[in-house]
């Protein structure tokens, strides 16, 4: 098996391997207390011989869950004298002006663990006050006394000159070898003190827990005599080495969710869709992202926990909207009799009531089973049977009886509330980003995605839905398509009309030298890498920027290239709905993205390969509730692996497969493409 990708979700751990051009899959319950054990179980389930694996790719939600659950390390912060409260003060904006219960982001580092030291650089990186080395040395003893597990070092203007941070980090690492030390200049060489400090604090906060997990995972791979390369998914849609993930775990915040979106982008290109919405619904959350020409949007202003009160993360992240609506999301009734779904999830243990593991709360999966949309006997190819009686009891006791509803009405209400919530997230990445859903296709995956995709598509008039092969394992498959990727940035503030070509060339050369050193450290040939520079541009007076690709320093000079300006105006119009071609443009940062395409067997070739059906099963029929609980519809029940290319099916129908189920509503029309992917024309009935 040349390539293996393993994705840890909140409910299931998924595996996809590529062996001699053939796909191998595995799916097991996530082990919440020890995710590495869940990975081991999944490898065993798929019959993986680690000695034959060349590249092991991995994505996990452990970093972001550590932040959301606030289960990170006891972290400290070291900053420039007089600036200890920058992290707590944040920005002066109030995102929810009419919310009387609005709260600002709560720092991950307590104020009494925020320390100052005498040192000062100006904005050019020139030393104004030397670092007080003795004070840093004295701090080491206090950190140990306070039980600190990690420390973030973020000095003023260290993005321009990291010397003081590097000296302080070296002192603390030597004096406190058990403390996880991280410095902002290693994570982010970009201005904006608050966001840079928050990003560094995030890295320190999750560092010990993520490092311990990666060490356990590495130990398991070594025990299996794995001698290949380990690559960890990054939030930017690429991968990094295991060693880098140990020191920069903040880069894997959206490690798991982005992989499926990378796969969706490849599939969109194969099928010829210019604009596409990726929709991933798993057991805990639902994720959506927007693609243009097969490429996902990358944003540098991301907030863990939402813009209003989340933790700012100033690193490149695939633009994903994530909400707490998955197959395991718990349905509940508030004091006023309103039904809610999520964000709390039943997870893998005890899971939905229908799992029979002791869960008493009704979840979305229970509702789907009550509605006849799921086949309890075929769940996970029959390896995990679902008990409908337990699902009905949970829905009845917690929803139907308190509200005086029938069980079917309550179950339908749960499904509709979930679909409406996910429709809003799809709007957030399409309409809110300047795209019309009526001109987009949706690629739906995840264990629960195909079951709910057609309802969402109807709601916002998406005309076409694609269900790829192996939708329940698609995020793991996406890892096999992800390139090695590194992003480098330097702040460079100037009006485009005043940019010095020599100064810009110097910054570009510095970035290129840093990138080449990184490639060399991982034994990657420079010739195999693709270098792409981008300029962070904005109209003069604006705060936020849009990165626009360019080739050489001469494209930034003499008032700016006409193409560069035109591309920025067009990107601004797409994102914000307007442009100002007569306004002056300012350059804020110069970026360099380095990618290395994955060599060897290519999963993209498998996605586009001719499909051959197998494992044919006889057609069945079952009553399914679509709209009126009192009038269920007789639906065709088909087994997807046995449907040959060219097969066409009209709804109502339920198309079942080992790790997922697709629900076709009356009026929907499905055909199997030559590649084995389901292309569905959404009906309007």
C-alpha cells in the first residue's frame, strides 16, 4: 500500500489507502480518550501492513477541539514591557452591537501568567532597547514554580527582527527543558500585534497535548515497523512533516476538515464545474467551502469559535464554515417549547440512541432512522446494526411527548431544523462570498452528507449535487491528493505606486532563501517545488487585504502592473460586491507559497478512472417520510456498488452503500457517471 490517509472525526476514524491503483478503505469508532488507539484500530480494520506503506498522511481535530473545549496547557506569555495586556484588550470593535450578552474573546493565557521584559525594537526591526537577559533567566524559575507547561514569546515588532525572541527562547528552553516554548517569529512574520500574539498563544496552548498525541501515533507506527514518511494535514490545504507539526501544531487547526475539501476541488475539476460548494456532514459537525476552478479560497483572518468571540488565528486557512450539526448532534427542547439541534454531540461514545451503547438523547441519526431514511441492517455494511426501537423511544421521551407531537412529526422536525442550519452555512460560503448558488454544483460527502444534501440543495436552488465514490471516507481520500505546502510572509507596507523594485526583490529573495532551506531540511529537491508569490493588497484606508498572485518584483513597481491592479479590483468586487478602480492601492505583505505535488500513485487518476460495478444486490422497497409524516412514500432501495456507469434513477429512492446513504426526493434524477460518481439533477417538487 503506497499511500494511506487517516482522518479522525468526532464519531468515526476513517482510512483510505491506495495500493497498486486500487482503493482500500477502513472505518472504526473514534476512541475519544486515546485517538491514537482509534488510528491503530482503523489500520487493523483495513488490513494495513505498515511495512509496505511509503507515505502515511494524517488529519485530526485534536488541535481545534483542544481550543473549543478549553482543555489546553497551562500557558504563559512573555512580551515587551508595557504590552502585557494587548492579548486581553484585543480589538475595540463590537461585532454584535445589539447583543446584550456579548462577551469578548476570553484569553487562553491568564493575566497573572502574562509577563513583561525590557526590550524594544522599532517597526523596521532596529534595536531601541536591548533584551534584559537576566530578567529572562530569572523568569525561568518562576515558570517552573507556577507549573507552566508552555510559554508563548511575542515581542513588539519581532516580525521585522526575530533576534530578541530567538535569544529569549534559547534561554528558556535551556533552563526549562520540559516547557513547550514557542516564539511568534517562528509561527508568523507579519504585523498586527494582537492577531500575532493570539496565534502564538494558540500554538503554546495546544502544543503539549498535540505533541503528546503525535508522539503516541509515531510510537505506534514504529511498532508496526513503518519506515516511510509521515505527513500531517495543515489548515492551508497542504501537508507538513511530523517534526514541524510537533513544533507548530497551530497549523493543523482545521487539519481534518480541509482534506475533504481538497478532494472535492479535484473532483470539481474532473467533472468540469467552474463553481462548486463542498459540503461535508459527519457525526459531529457540518462543513462547507467554496471552490472556483477547482481551487478553495484561502483566508488569513480566521477565528476559532466564530468571529464575534473566537480566538483569532492569522495563518492561511482554507475558507470553511463549520457548524455543530452532524449525525450525532443532540436534539433538545428549550423552556419555551422550541426544538434545537446541537451544537452538543453524542460523539462516538455513547453515540446515538440507536447504537445501543446507552445513549438516551435523540440525535439526527436517530431521526433519520425513524423517518425510514436509514437502513439499520446495512449500517457500516451491517457491522454496526442500528436499533430503531431505541431511536423511537429517545425521540418520543425527549421531543415528541413534551411537545405533544407524534414520533414521526418530532423526527421530521429534527431533520428540518438540521437542514435549515446547514443551508445557512452554505449561504455563508456562497452568497456571502459573491457567488450565486443557482450557478453552483454541490459535492456532498461525509457519512451523513449525502442523506441531507438534496434537502439543502432544494432550499437554496442548487441545481446539481454530486456524491463521489466512498463519500463516508472522502476526507481521508482528500489527504492522498494534498501537496506538501509551506507559506512564508514578510510585512512590506507601501503604496503600490511607490514600491521600490530593489526593496521588493530583497524581500522576495529572503523569502525564497528561507523556503529553499526548508526544502533542504526535508530532503525535497528544489526542482520539484513550485514557488508562487502574492501581494497582500488593499485600497488606501482599508484594514483587510486580498492576496493577488504576481511573478516578479517588476510587477509591483512603476505604479503597479495593470494586470495586478485589475486582478485586485476583480477580486475585491467578487468578495465584497464592489470595487474602486480609481482609488490608490497599498501593499501590506509579500507572501510566498511553496508546493510540492505528491509523487507516485495518484489518487486523482483513480477519481477519473472508468468505473466497474460489483457486488450487485437485489432492489428492495421501503416506506420513507419526505414531507408529510402521515403520508410516507414507497421508495426504491438500491445498493450503490452494484449500479453500473450510466445507470439512471428517479426519486423517491434511497441509495445505500457501506459507509453512507443518499436520499433522492421525488423529482430528483440521478445517473452514475463514467467515473462512478453520482450526478443528481435536483427536482423542484
